[in-house]
C-alpha cells in the first residue's frame, strides 16, 4: 500500500499526515536535553516536544506520531494519546519562542524504534 502524505503546518512547523494509516510525522532537530530535570522525571532526562496544535490534531485523529530526531536515521513511534497522557501527568509544557511545546520523555518506555526506510515511504 502506497502512503499518501499530506503536508500540514502547525505554529509554523511542518508536518506530514497519512490519513488512511493515521500517522503524523515530523523532524526534531535537537531534543530537549534538560527536560527531565525541569519537569522532575528522574532518569532518563531527555525529552521531545511537539506544539499543542499538532498534538491535538493527532489526538483527534487517533494517530500515531513518527518522529525523526537530529541527524540519526532512526524513526521513533508513539501514540498521540500516550504523548498527551504523559504531558498531563507530568505537566510538562514548555514555552519556546511563544509556542507551547508538549514534552514527553524520550525513552523505550514510550517510544518504539522503527526501520529508517519506513519514514520516507
């Protein structure tokens, strides 16, 4: 099955959405290294953030989120609901250049690692 990606922009950030498979994908250039310390998670402390509009879009479509981080070829998957539930539990919302970023712990507990080839499919 060929994936048909639709380009979307939320708060100036580009995303792609595959409506049939319900996948929202995007790229984070740099993770939030001190997130755990700021929000009291303990270890691991690295977090990934997504803006509110993109996350609520993903939740409303019951979507999975695929994220590529930095220059790594790896792709990470998390459900939008898991991301939102984590943010609600830890109140991990950070303002960055006037935009609310919803931050989740970047760990194997929440993310599944996918084959890099799938991201460009």
